[in-house]
């Protein structure tokens, strides 16, 4: 499994600009994700599934509580202790995840 651990990254989108902490975990052989914001803002609930590992990337689908019944797309790319990617959601567009660094 690739990318396991905690990652700090920058998000710059019209709805949120700031740092996020993404924790990638192994849950009985499946990928599991926790997302935290370093801001005074409540984060909606995310659920990810159909995560596929291809080389140094993770691709998957998910749902977010703010968009019931709508599917989101996730993509993460890893290069050593660096990470970048995006979330793509209906009505919101592509949310870029930049300058990710492993912090734990």
C-alpha cells in the first residue's frame, strides 16, 4: 500500500484556502482516509470507496455529505515524501491538493 501516513497539503479553492491534513490508513487491507482542516470551519463527512493503486497513484470515488447521491472523484500522486492531487465534485469542480508533505 502506498501513501500510508499523515500528509499536510495546501488547498486553494473558492470555498476554502488553507492547509489540510490527510491521513491515509490501512483498514483490513483497504484504504481508509481521514481529513482535517487547520481552520475554524466544519468539514463535511467524506466516504471514499473503489480505491485503486496504480504505480505511485491512488484513484477512487467517494461521497460527501453536502452532495447526497452525487459521486466525487479523488486522485493522489506520490513521489517519495511529496504528494499532490485533486478532488473533483459536481457543482464544485476540481479542488487541487498541492505541496503535500509527509508529516507522520
